[in-house]
C-alpha cells in the first residue's frame, strides 16, 4: 500500500511539472517570439512619445506573473547604443512600477550567445512587496523587457527559461 501511495505521489508531482511546459508565442508581427508558461493572449499595442510601437502582454500561473514589453524602435541603433537606450527604459519602468529597491543592473548579457544582442538583468522589489526579476534584451531593432514577479520568492529554475526565452527575428 505504501508503494502505491508513493508511486501516485510521484506521478502527481511529475504531472504538475509537465503542466508547466513552455510554449512559443509570437510578439504580434515583430518577428520576435517568447517562450511562456501561460498564454499571453493578443499583445496590446500602444505608441511611445516618439510614435514607436509598444507591444505588451501579461499572464499568470501559480502566483507568478509574466510580463512582456517589446518596442519596435523607430530606427535601428548599433547594439551598444541600443543597450544604453534599454538601460534608460528600465529606469523609466522602475519609476512607473513604483520599485523601492533593486540589486543593481548587470549588463553585458548575450541572448543565446548571439554577439549582436545585449541584455541587462536586475532584481526589484516594489512598494507592495512583490519580488521582480527583470531581463531586458535588444538587438538594435527591438527593445524587449521580460518580467517575472510574485509576492512569493521567485523560483529561478522556473522563471529563467521564460526570461531567456526571447528570440529575435532570424534567431
């Protein structure tokens, strides 16, 4: 009887892990896509002050929320300048989301080892005590910010595949 209970518990745990599989979703018609645990639905579109297209989406699963913000830049930038623009945008988001503490930006990330990309990672806490992990990516054509946040501790092994699951056009 104990063996049957153990096997059933093991299968239930395996099924729970299986139900959290990543699926690929296109970010509207940008040519970029994300790997997400939950369906982001249709990406909303707004326009920035300089009339760049801004695509956004958010979904949640198991007390963790996943957000994507993708900006089609008005003109292509060299990747180093795009990284500076990404840094400025992350600063803007910190104010917008009422972030009260941050560990500090870690720059120089490469998306899937592609040299023509740059990424920035940071951990934030907001005024409502949500924990955030943020990864911003750019290829000089798009700026993309992927966010996972929760009131609970963020499970790194779960959220990192989402945060690193962006693909730019042609990747």
